C-alpha cells in the first residue's frame, strides 16, 4: 500500500459561536463529549481484561454492571480533566475575551 503525501491543512477559521451558548453549557458539552470518548476506550479495555483468556462472561448482570462501572469511571475521569480533550475543545470554541479582541488565539 502506497502512502501519499497530503498537503498541510490551511489555517481554518474558528467557527462562530452563537451568543446564546454560554460558557457553562459549552463546558458541560465538552466534558460530556470527552466522557464518551473515554468510555469507548475503557469499554474495550474492560472487555479485553475482564475475563481469563478463553472465558466468556455468561450472565447479563456481569455485562450491565461492567457498562455502568465503565460509564461512571469515564464521567469521573472526564470531570477531573481526563485526557485533555474537553480543554482543547473549550480553547477552540470559546468566544474570545473582549480584552484580547485584536489578538489571534494561539493554537
């Protein structure tokens, strides 16, 4: 398989945020998004390491309990800072401060 060189992405403009979206809503949504990403990673880890090789959990309660625990852990990790995706999203989407109106954000 041949890998082709792709041109670098041009500086993309920051999407305009509606003034109706406040900082708290933006933060909550960014943390929820990061929680979903972390949950997907943890779900794969849990399925990989929850049983001995060759074993399969047979009861539905085991799967439900694992899903609830994974979701709770992912939410807690995201609220505590997680992998930093929520912070990156907030830095990208947050409206600029009026005090920095003339400067461009460092990305």
